[in-house]
C-alpha cells in the first residue's frame, strides 16, 4: 500500500510540473538575445532579473546616484508592466549596493515607487557590480 501511495504522489508531482509553464517576459525596450531573460512568469509569480540603472537606449549609467536608482526601478517597471503587473504586485525586493553609505539616498527614491504595504526587502553591500553600476535591484512579484 505504501508503494502505491508513493507512486500516486510522484505522479501528482510530475503532472503539476507540466501544468506550470515558464513564460519569458521580454519588454521591447530590452535588447534581444542576451544571456538571460528580463523576467520569468510561472504560476502567477514573476521573477525579475537584476536591473542596474543602465539606460536601455544609450546603455549609459547616470552619473547622479538618484537618477541611477530611478532608472533601475523604471527598468523593473517595464518588466512588471509587460507581465500585466505593477509595483503593487511586488512581494520581495533585493537591493545590491556597492557603497552602503548610499542606503538613505536609495531609500528616498525607492519609497516613491513602492507604496505601503511595501514588499519584504533585503539590502546587501557588494564589492562590485557590472560596469560602473552602484546599484542592482531584483524583484519577485505575484498576481
């Protein structure tokens, strides 16, 4: 009887994995053919790839830190919108900063995008990010 129960449970888990299909979320503003997807949507949950403050047209990172944070969040907003979501759907946020003394300045911009109740958040200091980026942000959102 125990083997039968384990078999049924295994079959159930296998079927549920087929029902959950992964969908790439790729706004037209993002360059095609990169080594990662800007977002992946599965079962109503969106996983947004880490975004820096790089302008998607010029590929430049602003010299002004607040402008860099704003651009990173606007890039995230494009992915959320493409998935039919908004910042209100965000449940977790991870922020990576190359200089933790920038934390209050990041927070000042961050709070203009994420309204109450704000998502759970982790902020981590890192030694280096790609290019001249001072910040990278990733979001998990749910419909």
